[in-house]
C-alpha cells in the first residue's frame, strides 16, 4: 500500500507526494550545511499530438520510455518523479551551482536524441526542460517548483516560436 501511495502506477517513479517530501528533506539538509539543490522540470513536447495521432497506448509507452531514459541518465543519488500527465521532475542533490543543473539538463537532452521504437512506429521524444536552484531561485519547495516550471515554459515558448518561424506560411 505504501508503494501505491508514493509511486506513479504507470512509470513506477516517485509521485508528487514522495517527490515533495524528498525535496523538502534536501532543502533542509542544504540549509543546515550551506549546500545547494537543483530541480529540472520537464514537459514532453507535443505529447497531446502523440496521444491524438497514435492513441493513449502509445502515449503511455512514451511516458514509460521517458521515465526510463531519465532514470538512466541521472546519478543514483538524484530522484526522478512524475508529477502527472507528461510532467517530470528531477531532484539534483549535492550540486555546486547552476552549471551542474545545466550539465544535468544537457545530459537529459542528449539521452532523448535517439528515436524510440514502439512496434513499427519510430518517434522522437523531445522535452522542454526548465531548471531552478536552491537557494538562488527560491527558499522553499513550492517556490523552487514554480521557478523551474516557469523556466520550462520559457524554453517551451522559445521552441514554439522557433517552430513557427520555420513554417513556410504564417
């Protein structure tokens, strides 16, 4: 029952409740010892299109693939969670500063560069990634999540603008 209460049933990752608990503990530790905590906030790009074009079964497979790739590319000491829908977060403990968050985000992006195969279907999985750093971007878990979420939406808006500028007809 405890696993069901703290983990996402589809991906097996930590859920929102467990993630917030881990984040709160990491912030307390960083506060006590003068450390930093990083957050990566990810949103799968064009996820609605994947569901609409290929069905929810493929959408679920994409989420499971995303979860696996995230787990494979972060340190064992980091926590990966699915907050819901197509939103994921990574808790980066023991970071020195923003460069560590950027390096982790680049590693995640690199792990997503290979198309995923779902039966006969090959799909590129892309994600917009925002990051935030404690204590620079917020002093509690809610402030950090909001900062990382806002950063992710700025990235997503930039990607959408870039796509729009490449369209032949606007």
